[in-house]
C-alpha cells in the first residue's frame, strides 16, 4: 500500500470517529440516553430481535460479566425485555421494548434534522452507506479470523 493510500485510510477512520462525535443525542425529555456500549448492544438487539445474550455480548465485543452489567442497566432503563428461550430453559432471548422503539424513533428524527441538507444526492448517500456496511462486515470477519477462539470475535 502506498503512503497516499494509507493516508486516505487514516483520514477515513479519523472522519468516521469525528462525524460520530458530532451526532449529539436528542434533547427530547422522553429520550432515554445511553452510553456508547449500551448503544452498541441496543443496535444489535434492534437488528436481531430475539437474539441470545451471548450473541449480543459477542456483537458488542463484551465479556459476559461486563455484558450482564450493561444488560441490567438497559433493563432498568426499560429498553430491553428478557424472555426465557422456549428451546432452552437456561437461555434468554432479548427484545427491544416499546420504549426502545420510541427511543430509536426519537434518535432517527434527531439524525434527520441534524443531517438533512448536508448531502442531498440519494446515490451518494447509498454509496457511503454501502461502503460503511462493507467496512463493518470486513472488520467483523477479520476479527473472527484473527482469533476464532475469542468469543467476542463473532
């Protein structure tokens, strides 16, 4: 890889981080704020309702002890329901609550207000989104390939 290509990748990572920091939480009093790690867990639960605690912990890159603490906090905030897995009495399935859906809608409305008018070309937006989805998939795959024994690598 050339120095220019490496510099481009460094700038990409820097900009992803910087843009994420500019996305502020909604000021709506009904919005339940979450920590970055809680957001990561909720993102997985929203994308995979009924997911296992283990899968959510792995997706958030958390060891089970830390995940349990985060999950308890999300339950206390009223954002996650634990339901006993009908196929495995010792397992639980995690579901976003109605409050979590309302929180996500509040967040999306806030992002809409924040980002509207910055990039108006739908093709550009889709290209950026597709690129970021690919980066996420590849990073997950690389982490899994680097240490297939690490439960957080999945």
